[in-house]
């Protein structure tokens, strides 16, 4: 069974402050006497559910085409619940009750519950999300050297009010050895995600030399 955990990308998609919005520009129109309809679509590489690669913050870091495959598979994937409200940090002590799941995962997801407000209250979802403290990546890497991806149900692992902290946390994930990819703005509302290990399948929307890219992400249950 396959469950989508990525959000559709459209002009109403909440965006991290400063991210360019999706734009759709007609380039051919039947009403304008053209023989077909055609559109130009432009969007940020960090719009919607997207994966960050090392190049995002690391000089000489790898890109989408350099480190991913057109279908990237991570297993086992696990999701843990760390409830947070507003711009609260996720710290090491929040993760200690979940060490078994952390140590047995190739991809680890944190459900803060923040995703519940994505549609109903997108302003705070984008501007004041729960965020990840810079101490967390090193802790995860120490507990599980095989961890390759970290995902979260918030618009970013960073909070706009603390840009320096956000940059440090991104670097700690992406530039450390081994690097840990980041999957942000993920739909983790499906209850079964918390109950068992599953397989994560990621399909980049654009497969090229990019520092990040929106993706289609699926959870596969056996």
C-alpha cells in the first residue's frame, strides 16, 4: 500500500518567508488564436514538500543529480511523535524516549502536530513553526551512523525569527559526515506512520544539478 506524504504544489502552498511563490504564465492560448494551450511554470526549489541536499549550505556539497536517483528509496523509515506548538524547539531530551526507533531507521520523521494548521492557518504555519535545535543532528548521527534522511511536518527545520540558528542546524545535518538529507513540509497525518517501519520512496520533480527540489514522497507499507 502506498500513501502520499507530500503535498500538491500550487499557488496557495504556504512558503517559508522569502521563498518565491509558484507562478503560472500562459504562453499560448486558444482564445488568443493559438492552436494549443501552453503554460510556463516557475517555482522555488524550496517550495512545498522538498528535499535539501548538501549543496544548499555546504561549499562543494552534492546536488540532487549527484546524490539522488530518479527514484530514491530509504528503508526502514520510521516516524516518531514529538508534540510541539508554535515556535518551540525540538531538543535532544525530546528524542530520548524514542531511541529504539532512531537507531533502527534509515529515514527518520518527526510528527510535531504542526501540520494540522497548514491549511487552516497558513500564516503561523510558515512564520512560527516548531524547529530543530542545532544539537539534534550530531546526536542523531551518534546514535545512528546509518541515518540518511530526516523529515518533519513543519515548513522547515528552521524558524524565521532565528536565521542564524536555522543555518547552523542545516549545516549540521547537511555538511556533517555522513550527510543527512532533509525533507521538509511533509504530511505525516496518516496514523499508521507511527505504528511500524515502512519504506520511503522519493521522486524529484526536477532531476538536475540542484541544491534542493520539490518531490513526490510516498510511504510504502508491506
